[in-house]
């Protein structure tokens, strides 16, 4: 005898659309670390490159363009001389800070520590400003 189903298929639990959209953007390699660096303060391209070991110039440029298109990052040209380009979070990008801090806390508690540099920009206690 088959078990009776008391729900229709539309009522089945599905992944939240917001979670899907967040991870489509921030789940890409390097996007989260870029936002985490910019949460602290605006940065020039070269400073971002130094702050994120292993990222290539091309990948950094691509991810910054994607984050900009998503409305999280602003690109600003400093006329100079020398001419320099800086990046900062928009209001919606800066609003990610509490979520990033919670994720960092979760990672410290539940994920094994990776080898290499373990000092992260999000290691300050929640609510601390620097």
C-alpha cells in the first residue's frame, strides 16, 4: 500500500530565491574576499590585489565589474596625478557587513583552519570599529 501524500508538489520545501541569488554572486571565487576588504575601507586596485593573495589582475577586474553591475561596488577615478582608480562599497554593499561577520564567526567555529595566511579582515569582534 502506497503512503498517502497530504501535500502537492508546489508545497515542497525549496531553496529560498534570495539565498540562490546571493550565492550566485558572492559564491564565486574571490567575490566574498573582495567585499570583505572593502567593508573595512575603500581601496585602490593595487591595494585590493595585495590584500587578496593569489588573485590575478584579470580576475580582480572581472569580479569588481560583476560586483559593480550588481550595485555593490562603486568605481571612482581619482584624477591625480597620477590617475588612480579606487573602489568602495555602495550602501547595499556595506549592508553585507553583519552577514559577513556572522559567516566569519561560523567559519571559525565550524570549519577547519586552512593552511597559509589565516589573518582575515573580519577577525575583529562583532560591533568593533577600527
